[in-house]
C-alpha cells in the first residue's frame, strides 16, 4: 500500500519531534530523562509530551523552546507555518 501524505497536523508534530531530538543532542541533553528538569515532570510524562505534542502546556513549550534554542523556522513549523508548508501551494 502506498504511503499516504502526512496531514498538516501530523507534519507539524513530526517537525516538533525532529527539532527536539536534533537540538537535544546539540545542547547536551543526551537522554529524554535529561529533559525532565525543563518540564518539571517525570520521564514518562516527557515521553508522552514528545509522542503527542498537542497536549503540551504553553509554559512547558516555552521552556523547551528556550532550553533547546529552537530556530524561528522550527517554531513556525511546529504550528503549521513556514517554508515546509508552502511547498507546492498555489501562490495566488
């Protein structure tokens, strides 16, 4: 069966996970458990946040964006905006 194109919502979640995983290593958070102090929660809750980013509280999102130094493009992508979402769209 052919792979279906991701919805805008699924793509935004994928961008969030990729940004977290990429920047986590870059800024010295080697394991998911290292993110616990940022969120102020247990490792299990961090895993839940990463698997379903839509359920992250705004305050937690701000902390993770600051700690992992997300770029403007990454932040836009997490909200369904930016260059990744403009590909192939009619520019009228």
